């Protein structure tokens, strides 16, 4: 079976994807600089799969170290590139760090792939590239216009997509799959791996679970005066395990030479938008835990509503996110309980 190089494989989405790849029989080598994760994640992966993935502590910006990985693992047939900094607020404060880290790592990786005759890459992008889509583009399909990014983080996703397109144009051997994720949440059903935010969580679900367990006094709901049915923002929350499975499909499609275009783009979402208050209320219902919350003002830069039209991923990739939101929220809660026990 083929080996897949997973950059950022000890991170949140990377670890779940590694599990799904290994369960489908792929060999994996993870590279990660452990800047936002720890090698304990490898224990979690091993506990689920029964085998430990190969791991190299390497920064994707370090060309020599990346080259050494390709030299050591001669059976690598594809790369899934997750490794990146992803905190929106931090990217506004430290744009150069974000541009250096997120752009140079992709450039380095593409250079080394070419030098070592590896021609398949899956890139971890985001629905953030669509900004707030106009009403006629909701739900969002892959043809919706890309809008000016609201943060350096978002801009790095857009520029990285362009880097991939330009390189694919010049290097006709390269095949790329760009996956635009909506809002990944939840944890593996085994509770062996999950999301481990650094410091105060910025994303909704980790904040909800940390409040539920008593680490935070209350959740702040950012705005209830949006033009939505209950006034809170709407997102397309997708189960991280469903999302991980889409990566396996994308890899299979490239390795089996089924891709119709050199660069293919897929939106990965459920097709269903849920509001912040719906998430909160469903969480309280399924867990039976009361989460104290307060409605506060809007968060700067927030988008009112966005959800996916996942038809292309459903039909072309043969993939569907179908885990019920109740199960997803319970998985997040079980994970929070596990890491605090
Ligand atoms: C954010 C980023 C997005 C990035 C994604 C990564 C912004 C504007 N967007 O998406 O670029 O790809 O994270 O996961 O930061 N909320 C609360 N209280 C909280 C936290 C969040 O009410 O304490 C609300 C937010 O206002 C939003 C929803 O929950 O309506 C989801 O927020 P979040 O999880 O941060 O995701 P996004 O903002 O969609």
C-alpha cells in the first residue's frame, strides 16, 4: 500500500485523518514541528489503530529536513498538507509570521515533492476564502466568488491556493486537491484523540465544552442581532471524522488517476447551517449539562451566515458528512471529560 506524508499530522484534523488513512491500509509518515501539538497524540493514534504511524519532528519550512524525509521514506506517493498556523486574531497581530510560516512551508513542500518525484497533494483550505457570500450564493458551492480575505490567516489560504494553481500550470505532472472545510468539530468516538486548543479557545465548540466542564465561567455568544432566524450566526459544523474520511477519498481519487482536472476543489460541509444558539441548546440537551452563557456584542470580523452546498463532494468524491449533530456534540463532550479526568 502507498505511503502518505501527512504534514501537521499530530494536529486536530491531521490526527483524525491519519487514523482514517491507516484504517484503510495506508502507511503514513507524519511530519510536525509540534508547535501546537504534542507527540502524545501518536499514542492516541496507536491506541485506536493498533500501529504507530512513522513520525519525524520536522518543520515544513526546513527544506533539508523535508528532503531527508522524502529520501528516508521512498514509498511516499502523496502528501496531505495540514501544517499551518490557524489563529485568526494572532494572524492580525503577527502577519509576517503567518505569511512566512503558512506560505513558505507550502513552497518548500512543493519544491521537495518535485525533487523527489511525488506528484499528488491534498491541501487543507477553508470556506474563509468565500468571505460572506452574497445571498444568491448561499449555500456555497465551489463556483462562488473568492472575496478579499478578512485576515492574514485567510489570505494565506487564498495565496496558497494560487501557489498550487500556478505550480500545477507550470508542472503538468502535479495533481492537487484543494479541500475547503467549513467548521470542523467533535472528536474521535474512542475519545483517544480530539481538539486541544492552546490557551483560551477562540472557536465555539471548545469554548462550550470547557464552560460545560467548569473551566470557564460562561460562554459569550457573539451577537443575537444578525439577520438570521434566532439572531445568532450560522455555520456549517462538520464532524472531524467525516472530514477526515474525505481526505482518504481525495487521496484515493488522485492515486487511482480519477481526477478530471489537475487541480480539483471540493467544499466539505454538511449542507446544513446551524446557529450558535442551536448548537448551544442541542449541546445542553444531549449532554444534560447546563452551560451558562451571556449574549454579548458581535465579534469583529465575524461572518453572519455561511453553509456549504456539498453536492460536488457528494457526487464526485463519493463522500457525505452524515453523522448526526447530536453524536458529534457528544463526542466533543466525551473528549473534554476524558482530558480533564
Ligand atoms: C473561524 C475563523 C475562520 C477559521 C475557523 C477555523 C474568524 C472570523 N473565522 O471561523 O477563518 O477558518 O475559525 O476553525 O475568526 N462564537 C461565539 N462565542 C465564542 C466563540 C465563537 O458566539 O466564544 C460564535 C462566533 O461568533 C461564530 C461561531 O460561534 O458565529 C463559530 O465561531 P468559530 O468557531 O470561531 O468559527 P468561525 O468564526 O466560523
